[in-house]
């Protein structure tokens, strides 16, 4: 299927590693210009180089997105370099373990800055261009927004906020034909996930326990599977889909995880 994304300009935050990297590379395969925005310049440039080596087109902007002014910088630089914005993928964030008991109000606010506020800022600053292109926004969420996890209030609040903003923006932007959706992963094997597993006392045992509770095929979702759904939602091929929260999780959230 031709997703009709050739030469479209799409910003992907946190687009150099993990799920973001998979989204960037999938967009590049469809012929899009991929704008990778994230704090680590070396990671960004590495991802751009790999995309270009595969015949794709990419550009990187090294910024700390928790700083509001930097979100405007991403939008301004993209417009300066490419003259348009057709899509925005809000993906960057971190499950930072700021809990109710093991945390404090200041760290909670910082977690919101790292995981939620820049979603709003980027969408706000990109809106004039998205109106022109009748573009699309895809937010990357988390199962934590609906299942809870424990000891991660900041991240959970942020991801819950993302679900709410997806529906809110979808309504507000109906007059401009701008579609807004969220892709909600559960257990996805990424470098950050691997780091977390290996930090536990019995990583192999914990990993086996998690995999056993994923209904479809008893395996992790791949970053590429998240990317495929994300890119489809950016595409005109999903032209009548908006305000949706799509669970790409092998049935983890909604199916009985005790199924044998």
C-alpha cells in the first residue's frame, strides 16, 4: 500500500532511539522527510546517517524539549529548512519513577515537563503549518495511563493527560481537518526497557513473567509494530480516523492476561 507520504515533512521527537527510531525509519522508507528532535546530538546524527545510508531523507535538531522555548525552536527551524510541516509525532519521554511516596511536588512538576508539556507546546507552535497542510498529530502514549504501575505518578499523569489531550485536540481541530490520534504501547523491547529489566534483582525471571502475560503469541510488541501503526495514522490512508487511542499491545491491556 502506498501511504502517500512521499516528501511530507514530519517531526518525530525522541526519534533517534527505541520506538522513535523505528518511527523515523519507517517514515523514511515511505519517502518522507524526517525531522528528528531530541536532546542527544550524537544519537540524532547517528540516526540521520543510518536513514540516509538506506536512501531516506532526515534532518536532526538537538534540543532539550522540557524547555518551552526549545519547542518553538524545533518548529521554527523546520519551517526555515523545509517550508512546511505535514505531521507531528510526539514521542519523547521517560518513565522516571517519580512516585507519590518516593517523590516530591518539584520532581512531579519536572516529570510533567519531560513527559507532557512539550506535547502541548510542539502542537501549539506547529498548528499554523498543520492547518495549511491539513496534517496529522500522533501522540505516543503508554499502558500506564490506564493500568497504573506504581511509583511513577509523574509519568502516569503525563500519559493520562496525553489520552485526554488527544480527544480534546481532535475535537478542537475538526474545522481544520487535522486528525489527532494516540498509539498506546504496553510491553515493547527497547534499550530503555532492557536497561530497566537488567537493573532488577532477577531480570530473567521478571522478563519471563512479563512475557507470559502478553496474550498474543506470548512475546513483546516490536518497535516496528508501533511504528507501522503510527505511520499509517499520519497517512491519508487513515483519512477518517481521529480522536482514537489505539492499543498496539498484543491484547495486553484489554484481554484477560490469565488466558493460557
